[in-house]
């Protein structure tokens, strides 16, 4: 991959995530909130079909793994459209591919279907095979459409925060630019360090895992559990300084974490399995059940605490 090609991958991930996010805002306006199931399915599938078409056109030689391209969701339908969802690249082809896009067209369908909620996301990540054969996350973007934000990797190896609404206040400082001017549209993104003596840990708003409650009791800093919706919104909250860590062991898939993990690593965060081992993607079984994302300075404390309560892991 040339330097220009790599830059294009980062830009493409951000472009596609942002465009799918705007599409989903339109679906909310069109379908409304009276029928949650219709809104969820329509959002899932319209975003999925957009991403599948765009990737086929822009990256025709690449494989795709999408949550909505699995055979298990072949019966799902979008409002006003009786076509079955476009299928993922066949596993045999995907597992030997050099480049695989791992996407979640709508992360947080529950939150998407609830009027006023902003903690849902779109994930677009690129996995590339490397010399070792294990592969790595090469680019990624997480759109938070209802918040007017895209968090993305960039060609420098870092990450950036993009405001899709230039009139928005800075999500980190809460203010605008100099002399009341709007904040810059795009700024470097660095995971902030937590305040001394306290850790805010993002958890599911509907089913906080028991082991995280026990972890909160086991670690030395005071811990506050903060309910947030989708996985992408939780990891973004870590990178934006709204919380200090995300710890999860209740079951997920590669598309739930690939794009957020790519951005987190670019922003200088620690991102691993809860036993400290690396996150691996483009596997035959796409289940990736646990993850830890935090500032590197908190990783040792949290990993030690997790080991102490490992009997409570699901």
C-alpha cells in the first residue's frame, strides 16, 4: 500500500461512516419512533446496503464483514423494500484476503430507536494482512451522527476528531474557538488521562455485567459506573474524556469493536482483551467477547483488578 493509498483508506473510512450516519438520521425522520422494530430494521439495512454498495464500487477487490451481511439475518427487511440483505464475502475468500472491511452499519439499535438518544454509532474499519500473517487494523472511523462527530484514524498513525456540524461546541472543553468563533472542524484526538483517585467506567445501560461491579470494588481508585448505549459510543466516550475506561466481557463480535479499537489505538489508548492479550480480527469465528479500552496509565490497575475478579467473568 502506497502512502497515498493508506491516506485514502483513512479518509474513506471516515467518509463512509459519516455518510451512513447522515442516512440514519434521515431514516429516523422518515420512519419515526412509533414502531421501534421497523425503525431498527430499516436503519440497519439501509446503512448496510449503502456501505456494501460503496465498498464494492470504491474497493472492488476487498472483502467485507458486516453485521447485517450474515446468513442469520437474511430474513430481515427494510421498510418498503422486500429484498434480502446483501451477503458478506464468503468466509473462505475473506479469510485469505489481504484487505477486509469490518463494519457495523448501526451500532446501538436500541438507542437509535429511542427518540432523543445520541449514544449510537456507525463503525467502518479496515483490516490488512501483514508480514506475520496475523494482520492488523489499518484504518477506522466511528460516526456519532446524533452528536455531529466522527472519530477517525489518520495516515500519521494518530487519530482525529471531526465535527460534522461546525457550529458545535468542543465536546472536550465545552467551548468554542477564540473570541467566540466555532471550534476547528478537525483536531487531533488523544485519550485524556483520568483524574487522580477516580475512574469512570462505561457500562451497558440495560445490563451492567456483575464482574464490572466486582471490579469496581476490587481496584483502589474510587469507581463510578456510567451507563452508555452502544459499544462505539462507550469507547468514543473514553477518547473524549467523558469516561476513563470501557470494560466488557458479556459477548461481542468483531464488528462491535474493530473501528472503535482502531481509533482508540491511534489516539494513544490501551485496547486489549480483558486478559491483556491483543485484539485479533478477521478470524474464522467473528466472536470477540471481551475488551478493555482505557488510558495506558490505568491499564495495569484495571488488568490486575480483572484478574482478581476473574471468577466473575461470564
